[in-house]
C-alpha cells in the first residue's frame, strides 16, 4: 500500500485587500516564513482600490498546504494592521 505522505499538497489561494504602504509585503511574508510555509506565487494588482481615502491594493497569494493551515494563516493575516480584508474563496 502506498504511503499518503507521497501525495502532493493541494494548492491554496488567499486574496487580501491590503494597504499600499512600505512594509506590507514584509509583514505578510513573515507570517508565512515563521510557519515554514513557502509562497508559490504572489500577485499584486497595480490598480489601486479605494478604501476610505487610503491607497489599497489586491494581493493574491498561492501556496501548497492543507486547508487547516490556510485557515490559520488567514486568521493570523487578518490581525495585521496592513490587511483590511481577506477572502479565502479563491
């Protein structure tokens, strides 16, 4: 019988609305780094999103991992001041 450990992890997608300010990517990447998770893709949309007079942008992050890890990451990201909204439906 083949081991389940050889099965690839599913790709997870997290969509964030973040403040467009210095340090935002550092704070977000630290959440992943501190948990030993490597992001496979980071996509930053160039067009700004209006957010109560502040410059905001949409950030799409892809990584491989379990659904349970995704939920933990979303919970931790939502606590950051630079993250205004998170959507895990991606």
